[in-house]
C-alpha cells in the first residue's frame, strides 16, 4: 500500500521534520502522520479551494526553512557542566 501525501492546516504549534509549524500553516504529510495529528486535534483537512498553488507552496517552504531555528549542539557534559566520573 502506498503512503500518499495529504495537505492539512495546523491548528496548534508543533515540530515536524525539524521545523516549527504554526497554526494556519499548510503542510503535506503522509496519511499515517495526518491521521495521528487529526486524531489529536493538531491539524484539520484542507479543502481543494484552500490548498495553495505550487508557487505558494514553494514560497511557504522557503519561508519555513529560512525561519527554522538551528539545532542545539549535542554535548556529553552533565547539566552542571562537569563530567561524571568514569566518562572519558
């Protein structure tokens, strides 16, 4: 069974694919991801009239990429900043 994509409008903020999605944003998700978020009330289905055209989608993707916060660097130190005994 192929996992086709569905366009949905976000009703609350959440992270998806490393970017923050805000209420009102339209994103394309797999059917499984959309079903999960629909069940939890995080998204709603988009009507064909509401769906952005291809140029709007490309512009929105560029905006999301440009505004995405960089990931925090991973560290091996504990919260206090000191290493635990036995860890190199």
